[in-house]
C-alpha cells in the first residue's frame, strides 16, 4: 500500500477512527490495533513476507532478553546472534544474488566458469529498515541504555509501526518504545500539525517529485543522445526529485504518526541549504546517518584514535552506507564519492563546522559567501546523485563526460526547462520553512489558511491524475 | 477530537465542491476545437500516425492522433469533429497490424493498468452515454480515474502534455534513434503474445473500424487507411493470422489504402521498437503521403 495510493486514504481514516473511538481505553488496546493495522498494511503488498517480518521480530525480541539477562560474555553472544540474524536476512534477500554474481565474475577472470543458481526473489519492502530497528534495540540493551520490553506486542509495534515500516525514519528504541508503552491521548494541535505535514508531504511527492520524474526519466533513460545543458538539467532535476520524494515520504510518515499521538525522529532538515558536505550529512536522511554513527563509526573508534583511523572509519561508513542502498556497484561508488568529498573536511578538522543553526537563520537572505558554499555543496551532491541514479558505474562516468562534451543542439534543453518550474518553488518554500522542518509555519488568518488548504488539495488531486504515478524511490531499499 | 473531525469533514466537503466547480468551469471554458473550417483533411489514429505525419507539410490538414488511441476513441473523436465541422473532405487514418490486437482494447473499459490508461483524455468529449460507459468501466479505480479526468481537464504543465491531450498533434521526440532487435521483441510480445499463446484479434477494434468506415461513407468523406513503416524484422514476426486479416481489410472497396509498411528505410528511421518511425522516418513518410494525396 503506497502513501500516494487511494487505498491508503481509505485505510488511514478507518484505522484512525477505530484507534480513537474503539481501541482507546488502554495503551495495549491501542498497540494491538496499530500492530494489526501495520501487518495488514504490509501484507497488502505481500502476505508471504509477513512471515519474515514476524520471525525477525520474534528473534530480536528474544535476543533482547538474552543480552539483558546473560553475563558479559553470553551477552555479547546474543548481540552477535542478533547482528548475524539481521545481516543474514539482508544478505539472503538483498545481497545474495549480487555476491554470487560478483564471485562468478571473479572466477571468470581466472578462467573458471560456474553457473550458480540465483534466488531472484523480489526484495521484501522495508527489509533494510526493520532489520536496522531490531539491531538498534538489541545494541541499546547491550550498551545498558535500556531494558528489554516485556510485552511482545509493544516490541512488534516498535519494529512494524506502519508509517515507518517501509522507508523509515529508522527509529531508536529509546525514542519510540517509551511512546509505545504509554497510553496516547488525542491532541488537537498535534493532529493538526500532522495533517499539515501529510499535506505538504503529499504535495512534495505527487506534485513535485512525480512531475520531475517525467523529465528526469526521459533524460536519464536516453542520456547519450542529450545535450550538455539537458544533462545538467536532468542531474539537478533528479537531486530535487529524490529530495522531494523521500522527504515527502518522511513528512507523510511523521504526520501520520502524529495523528496517532507519536513523534518520530527527524530525517531531513533542508539538506540543500548545507554549507559543506558534513553539514549535508547532518541534514540528509538523518536517522540513517546517526544510526551508522552510533552503531558503526563510534564502536570502530570514531575519530578519537587519530586521523588515520578516522579516515579508515569514515570510508567504511560511507561505503557501507552506499551499499545499504542497494546491491550494486553504483551505490558503493556513490558512497565512495561522498567519502572522498568528506576527507578534506575531516583532515582539516572542519567537519564539525556549521553544526548549529541553519544558514541565515536570523536573516532573510544568505551572504554571498554562504550562497557560494551552498552552491558548491549542491553541485558535489548532484554529481554524486548521477551515480546513484544510473545502474552501472560506466554509465555514470559517461553521463558526467556528456555534460562536458555534448554541445550539439542546445535548443533541445528548452524542452526540459519545465524542471525549473518545480524546482524553484520548492527551493523558495523550503527557504521560507527552513527554521523548523517539523512545523509548517502557518498564517494567522483562518480564512487564508483554509484557502491555502483548498488550493493545495486541489493541486494534489489534479496531479494525482498525472500520466504516471511513481512508487517512492526509497521503497526499493 | 470532535473539533478535529468536524474540521476535516468540512475541509473535504469544501474540497469536493471546489473540485467540481473548477472542473465544470474549466470544461466550459475549454478552447475551441482546432479543427476549423479551413481544415479539410483530418489525420487520425494512435502514436504510429501521430509520430509519422507532420501535418505542417500537408496544406489544410490537422493531425489529431494521440498516443495509445484505440479505434473506439477515434470513432468518437471523428463523430465529434463531423458534428461541429462540415468542411472535412478526407480522413487519413493509421491502421497497422498492431491495430488488430486486443492489446489496444484495455483502456476502453478500465481493464488496463491505471497508470497506462489514457481514456480520461477523451472523457469530456464523449457523448453522455459513452461517458457513463467509461465511468462504469472504471468503477473499481474511480478515485484515480476521476483525478485523471480532472488532470486532463486542467492540463497542468507536464512533460508529455504535447502528446497526451485530446487534440494530440504531430509529436516525435525521437531525433536520434535506432531500431533495436531486443526492444522489438518486447513490442512484438506485447502486441501479439498472451502468456505464450497468440493474442486474440480485437472485436472492439473490428466493430469500430467498421463504424468509422460506415460513418465516412454516410457523410461522403474519403477514408484513407495508412499502414506506417515498420522494420523488416518486426514485419517478419507479425503472426500469419494477423497478416491475413489485414489483407482482408485492404480489399474493402469503400476504403483507399496506402501501405507504407515495407518501404525501405534504414535503422535510424525507426524507434527502437521497430514499429514506429523516428523524426528521420517521419520526414520520409510525410513527404510520401503528400505526394500520394496530390
């Protein structure tokens, strides 16, 4: 069930009404309903993979107890069991075919030819997210940050809560579980905030991301025949498409969770207003970045054991983060590009710069220097997205080459200028909202507010009927 | 809670009313038909003829072909044009081997996957009885279908706008292109294969082809059917039954037939699917059509 499908808009009000009117007496009633709804939501796509979700949940629930109750060495054993179990699920369903194919190619170089069988199953949706939920839970118990949950339903809901089941944000046990265990009461302000976030998320997905996709797909699918300017427009278009798509998804997820009385972690804080790459990573897919920081980078020693180890750890984190996105070399290269871009900042100790407020937080416009810094960061990120978008590293290289070498027929780019029609308003609205990503700033006049609601809803409805409706990009991860 | 639900319900009701109002007013203010009194030749059909015939080269003509248009919609569009304009003397209509396949039926009655269904493009222009038929056919996906109708009525900017509206027009974005055997196989499979068996020939297409012929005969309009070029590899793989059925249509004495399917063109004159022409191919075929109609 997609957030931008009509089924979801039938499903959501039903669950909402049942939640607040029928199952509202205790937290466990509320949780049981949400758990059933979440399994229904997931099973709508594939009931077979519900078994995988349930097994993964049960195992981590058990490991949590194992880690908490065992003596130190045993505790580590259960932690490793959880890691092996979760990474094992990922290895089989997400990476098996990739590794086998690479192994086959490697042997071919040595003139050894084998034909191993591939499993070729559809990637279970949300697998990268719910396995990370499970691991973070067991990790936190191991580190003494929390105790295991006594109630299986509470834990199962933490792993499978439908707004974040498919594409996150990747929640932390310490943040979400206390909310799961407490009874939620309806808050009008929270529900209205949630409604606004859903509306804004839908606008970003349906109006901006899906419209940009029409242009971007056309450019990327036939990039060898396009002019340099068109290729630049395509790359910029994809940067904003993936941002509108994923942050739109996150807004809908966050808004939906608010309707049920939950607050989720932030995932995006206007990443394209970052002044360097380190700031970008503090603002883009924050829940994943901080997950890797807390459960991989820091346990490996982080930056506390000298520059050499910090460089190694940074490369490992970026490469694994790239690989997390998909079993393909282009994602690894994408991670590698970011690692390389991060190095000058790390080596000159400027990676902790701009950790506070967003650019021009107290001013209307950025300074010329800030503008240049933002443009530089955006350009770097946009070039890296080319490798993310195209399957095959060679294609990415050819695309970038094309930007600097395809100068015939510049008029062709006019056909794709519509990209700017969607990009410019998004930049302007984001700039206006930039001080708080969770709070859609609102006008004080109810009449103007309602007019804006109506206009936005009408535009969303019109664009929903566009030629193509696309899945969320991050569903494939 | 009550306050929240009241507000949401009010908002949704208001929204529904606004959508209806916008729809009706935009529909009413729709620009007049481009088929004006100066036009005496209509070029109709689907993407094959839309991409093949540049109407700028043929005086007093208008290409109104639309990507994926089935003959059911072509018939209704022709009836729509003839009811408002009596200057039409000639209809040039695309009809290829693919036109006989049931692959063309699906978006008439909502069986096509919603995202590929272009029937909403025609909704506002259909007679009430056909509107009802279309709406009922799409009942299972009615919210999305109505959004599509609303979308096409407003026609907000979108990349494919040039090819995805009721009046269509010559549109060929394939400046650099080349035939591909692999893509042609996909195309052949889509058109003529149904899970390993030969796809049935379409009854709907046959009925509306007959209706179009009858309508033109009744209105004393010359109907010229055009088979646009296809790559030799494509033609070789068209099932025999389709070729025989096509040959029977060609013998109909009420129609003039222009068969360009086997004119020699190089690979760059085709799209990768081997079944449509590129800009280069369109130049050739448009010129040939102009010569034939002189």
